[in-house]
């Protein structure tokens, strides 16, 4: 009887964990589908969820960056000194980009209509995705990065850009336009 309870408990926990992992993937798929559709307006709740998901991805990038830094510093991978220094400088840039991105996320949670933090967050995401794709191209670094590089790229460009930044910029553009003044028609009559 105890065995059945243990097996049943394991099955329940695997189903729960499987649905949790599937929910995270579904959120990226949901936002990708939303950005591909013509009606790409997000509700306030969806914007909050988008910022939460991007925050999770940024925190995951921070963890991967820490693992890469530790692996290079401990000598867990065979890398020459100069090459190691180069990758450490790139990882330091990533740390600054992650910190900037997390600060911008905090600002956007407080005031989601700010354009400058949105642009800075987008730039941080794009820079991180570019660097993580470069890490993925190096055989000794790719095991640490895995699928995070393409995921960062998807969150940055089609999702955040199309669903958050572009509509925000359009709304700011509409507000910034001054009302058109009517021009008086100029007559082309010559004076004698």
C-alpha cells in the first residue's frame, strides 16, 4: 500500500511540474502568437504578465552569467588566459546590462507609460541576446547557455518590441503631434 501511495505521489508531482514548465512555455508562445496577430494590443494585466516574464528571463540570464563567470575563474573549461580575459569582459558588460534591464523593469512596473525605460530595456535585451548567442557559438560556453540565447532574442524582438514598445511609441507620437492649423488659400491673382 505504501508503494502505491509513493508512486501515486510521484505521478502527481511529475504532472504538476510538467504543467508548470508547460505554462512557462505557453506564455512565450502566447505572446509570440499575440505579436504575430494583427490585434496586438495588450491589456493592463497582460502587460504586467509580460514584464514579469521578462523579469524571469533576465534573472535566468543573471544566473547563467554567474555560472559562466565562476567556470572561467575556476578553470573548469580549457581556455587560454587572453581569451578568458576577453570573455570575462563580455560577462562584465552583461552584468551591467542585466542590472540596467532590471532597473528599467522596476520603473515600468511603477509607471508603464514611460518610453525611455522601455527603450533602455529593449536595448538591454537585444545586447544580452547578441552576447548569449555569441556564447552559444563557443563550444566551451554553449553548455552553460543552452536555449536561453534564442529565448532572450524572442522576448526582445518580436514580443517586447511589437507588444509593448511599438504601441507605446505610437501612443506617445499621437499625443506629441500638435493640432493642424488650417492654411488660408493663397490666391494667384497678380496685382497691377
